[in-house]
C-alpha cells in the first residue's frame, strides 16, 4: 500500500494584475524560495518537481523544461501537468501521488501563470472544440452564467445571493490576505450596480486575471514530522473530469463533478458529516454565483439550499464554516496556480500558519479545484490527530 | 516497490495526414489496448492522458480525448509531456494504493499544425526565440557540438538512419520503411548542417495506449504481464548555452535510477533490446553512451561494429524508431509498446529472439533536455 | 472553414489561432537589453556559490538556485562553440533568409554560451573554435537582435 503524505511548506507571490518586474521564471523562483524558506529545506532536499500552467496564456511550449530555470530543477525529475482550470489542483494531486507511491519522498508542486502576458479570454476560447463550440462560447464566463441562470430558475437564488459571496471573499482578501490580488472591500450595492458581463453575472461577481505563482512541498509523513512541527496531512483526494461539451452537462444547475470528487475524498478521509466536520474550506469559485450553487455539491447543505446557506452567514470568517479566508478566486486568479493556492491555503490553516486569515482551531480543511469544462478536484487536509 | 505491469498495449499505424480526428485515434488505441488486455472500459479505474496544447492547437487539449478514452467516467489527469512521463504518472497512482487498473493514452497529429512554429515556441520569448530556433536547428547545434567533440562522422550518423528505416520494413505500424544507403542519407537535402532530410524524423500523426496494473491484478488478468522493473526521469538546464550539449549526464542519472531499481549492473549484456527516442540520427549515438552501452564518445565506433543491428548482440530500435515515425508525445509511449511486444515475444517479423529484458526511452524538450527511461522484463 | 478533400469523403477544418502576447522581460534580461541598447555593452552575472558567469544574466544560477546579484561586464568577443547553417525557410520566425548561420558563442569572461547568429562570413570558412566579435544594430529596439550578429575577427 502507499505512503501517507503531508504538506510541510507553502510559498506564494504577492499576486497582482501585472507583475511587471518579473518574467515567469523569476515569479516561480519567488514562490519556490518562500516555500523552501518556510521549511528550512533546499532544492537538494527535493526529490522531484511537478509543474503546471496553461500554455496559451504565455505561449511557451514545454513549460516543464522552460521552468527548470525558475525552480532550480537541474538534475531533478520534472514533469508537467495541464488540465485547464484544475491545473493547480491537479499539480497538487500529482505531487501527492508522487510521494504516496513511494518513488519520491519530498516533492515540490509549482503552479504559476502570468495572465497579463496575453489576452486571457481569447486564449480560453481556444479550449472549445473548433468545429462545434469555439465560435460562440464567449470565454470562461459563458458556461458559468448559463449554470447560474438554471440554478436561479430552479431554486429561487438571486443575483444578490451571489453578491453576498463576492462581498465575503473580497472583504476577506482586503482585511486578512496580503498575498491577494484584489484587496478592496466592496458592498452588495456596489456589486449590484456593477455592469453585467454575461447575465446574470456582473463585473463584481467575477474573478480577475492575475500574475502569480504558488509552491507547495509534499513529504512522506515520517519525514514531514521532522521538517515541520505541524504538517498538514492529506486525508483524502477526489477528482472528476466529466464533461467535455457544455451541452453534455445536463442538470447544469449544480456541479455534479464536485459532488463526485467530494464524495471520493470524503470517503477516503472518513468524513461523513462535511458541514460539521470540516473547519474551513478554500473553494475554487471562479464566479461568486458558484459560491451559492455549488455548496450542495460539497454536502454543506441540501439540494437547492445554497441561497439560505449563504444568507445565514455561516461561511463568513466568524461563522461555523468559513469559506475562502484567503479571498478565494474572485480576489486572485493566476490560473495555473489558483487550484494549488487553494491547497496551500488549506494547508496553512491546518498548520496554524495562516497569519491574519487564520481560522481558530482548524483540524480539517477542504481545498477544491475547478476547471472548464466543469471538472472538479477535492483534497482534504487534516492535523496529526487524524493519523490512525 | 510493489510491482507494476503493463497488461495491454495498442497503437495506430503512424502516418502523415491521418484522416482520423484526435478522438478517433484515441478511441482506436484505447479499444486496441483493452482488447489486448482482455478487458472492457468498465475495468478501467482511472486514466492518464498525454496531450500538448500547442500541437493540438487547443487550450486544455486533454478535453479533445477525454470522452474517447473513457476518461469522463473515471478519475483522470493529463500530463503535458511525452507518453513515457504519462506512464510514470500512472505508476504513481497505482503505487499510491488508491487506484487500480490505469489507462495511459498519448497522441498528437503533427500534420495539423506548423511544427517549426510549434517547436519555436519551446524557446524563451524574451531571449532566443527571435533567432528562429526550432526542433531541427537546435538539434543541429547539438549534433555539431557532439560530433566535433568526439570525432563522430556524418557517415556514422547516417548508418543509424539506414538501420532504422530498414528495420521499419518489418514494422506494419511504421510510417517510413525505406531501403536506403549511407550515400542516400549523405546526399539528401540539407536542413541545418549537419542534419539532412534523412537524418531527421518525419512529421507524423499517431496515438498509443498502454494499460497498467498492480501485481495482484496483473497476475489475475494477464497471461503475459510485462513488469516495469525500473524507471527514472531527470532534467537538464534549460538554455542551450547553459548546457554542454554533448553531455549525457542527465540521461545517465535517469537510467541509473532505472538500472538500480531493476538490479542491472552491466546494461550492455543484460539489456536484450532497446527502443530509444532518436528524433535525429545523431541522437541514437548520444543515447547509446548515456544508457551505458558504450563509453562516452564511442558510439560511432559501436555503430560501425554492428553491435546494435538486428543481427547484433543488442538490437536498437527494431521497430524503426522515431526516425521512421514521430508522433510527438506518443513516440515515447510507442517505445514502451514496442519493448512490451519484444519481451512478450509478440513482435512478429521484428522480434529479437529470446528478448526478455527491454529498455524503453523517451525525451522531452529541445535537444533531449529531459529523459525518462524504463527497464521492462517478462 | 471546412473543406472536402477531393472525393475522399474526408473533411478538413482550417483555422488559425491568433493570440497576441506581451512578455515581461524581468530584472536580469531587462538589464541585459538596456546595456546593449544604451551602451552597446554585454553584461552577464555571477553565481556566489559556484562562481560561474552566465550570459545572458539570470535571476538565479540554474545549478545552485542561488540568486545572482553580481553583474559582470563582458567583452564583445568570444569563441564559437558550435554552429549550424539553417537551409530551410520559415519566414514567420526566421530573422534572416536562409542559408543563415546560428551558433553558440562563448564570450570572453563568460562560462556559458550565448545563442546568436554568425554574419559577414563565408559558409566554408566557419569552424568551431573561431574567434568572433559582436556587431551591434544601428537602431536598437531592446531585444536580442540589437546584436545584429557576430562576425569573424
């Protein structure tokens, strides 16, 4: 059987809309250095590297080879994972598997993106099947807008419900997370006054595009204890990449792939009552509407219960189940890193190293990744008391 | 390490301008591998696809083959790199204990895009991409460096091409079975000195699939499981000028891991057949040195001696190699597929008699910046 | 646009991805290009651990992963480590019309090679080890071709 795996270190850049000082390799270097410094390790201690980004945002082919410069991967085993929006979380999962397999003891996961270097929407549109979808997909927002329309129709959710999520995440970023890209507090009124991008989604419901990098160090449990006094143990992983064509995802209202991935991860982690057992969740919500319609996918509420769940305030920093203390994706979205940042933030919460954004007494954290077309990754992290 | 075996393989015929779409090719090889393993798609527990956004002309290119590989039904991930790296990923998933029967599929269609532009994008946009570097002329820089340092001749490189295209005549999947002479190679159209047309691999479309299983499943399901006894991967520095392009230390490091895991001490004697990734003729010579089949700088002489011919003690690329078919990403996986067929005794007309230990090798990036190597055994 | 290939029954869809890019040059390459553009000087930097001098300069040493803050002015002369004569044409990406010569040049004072072009030389006279000198462009634009090419000396 495989090894147990923990996260021992996390590093990330201060994300911004244009990181004009650094090229991509330098950006990676900053995040990697910070992760290493937080653990006292050097690259000599790293047995393998997994890296990820989305090629068309920087137009660099074979980034696994190019980025060797950025993370000091000379003479190291290096491998690239690219799965679209879930790239960051897929990179984290891959690093977990590398260590769990027993082939490598300490593995560095790197996710990065310099979205400012390209036209993000134009690049995203190239994900569509060229014959059928590409001409009219309209970028990332199209599918998300269509989905929330259905949810609103089915369960009576409103644009204001989504605005509550925007306000929660952006205020968390502003108040607590120095690494976040967008750090301005907003109000529901401001959200509702912002222009429609694609009905029913408005500007302030949407994620930005950011430049940034994140590095997370995974280690075999017995080594992890020596490296970090309080590592974050990987208790469960789950993944579902279901649909390729938007039209295939019938029953669009919720996020079916999230439900599948969460169940898999919960099963592995022994979670039977997610709402009560999970102390904090870092969720990949590319639009605030997802923060309403995807709650049931995580088992946090009943089907259709999203609006009431959000309106109750339980997901705020002082609530029972804080979601996105970091500000989440609608405060920072450097796509290849974003899913890995969720894992890193979840780990920091369990390790007690989340500084101003620390939720008290975190024993279990959930981190999710999302990508087009409706793909989901889930990782459950826990403190040492969950090691049997 | 718990043992992992390859229990099913499949490949398309390699050709330029294959009229099938990406997903049709992926569906074909997925079904071939399943049939070879005696399984159905319902038996696949998870999958790893290998696609590249540039080669496919599409962001999130893995989506192109998600449905065709049954990957929308199971946990799946995508390695953007040669198929040899995809198999490594598949191994980590099985060895973690969390996954069982794993499908790995790699594919690309070189004929749909512009390979020079696509490989130009390998080079740093703020540095030397502006020089028009691509896969061919960067390889030429490496070839010249290697040949100058060790006195390797163009004739010795040409011998690799002659051998491999001739071997391809016995491989029904190969794109370029050819009867050519050293003279033919030397007088073929120069591309970027010293590389000439017949020193270079073709533009190809193709796909490959393998199915991996842990020992208990493999023994239960498969009559002839082929065990992955050793694996290693390693990467060099990135900028061409930072590297010594004639140096094979990175390959040596990767293969040492594989040999140590497999208990191989004298590869020249213990490896019975090798399938290596020679995108250009000189590369096969360099990789012979890196794999320990001869000393540094001596691969030209090894080639002259006939050691790696079909009749020799250690045939290299009985399939015809990458010079005979170069479906990017699938080409490394094809080396594994060929190694598996050899070790099973199912390589038909290209069978190396009595082969029970095979080496399969893939590369990544410009001038073989990354290497991934396997030792496969019956 | 979808076209039918003869009477084969095979249909081919043609299109092009048009994406524009603006890349951030970064600190080290930024300095490299500024020095060439403004002063016609070629700079590298040195690793504090292994002592190797890299050109172009980089944020960190690829071997040691140490930040490199010591910049070193190099000459504009060096030795040709390897080269090729490019004979095929890809106008969209090539800086010159083939046949043209590309090589890796080890500048005096540097430990690594600079990929660039070789010009003002007869193809038959080019050989590994020959001494070369940088020729700078008249109207520099802040990229690698502000060095036009290296010529034999």
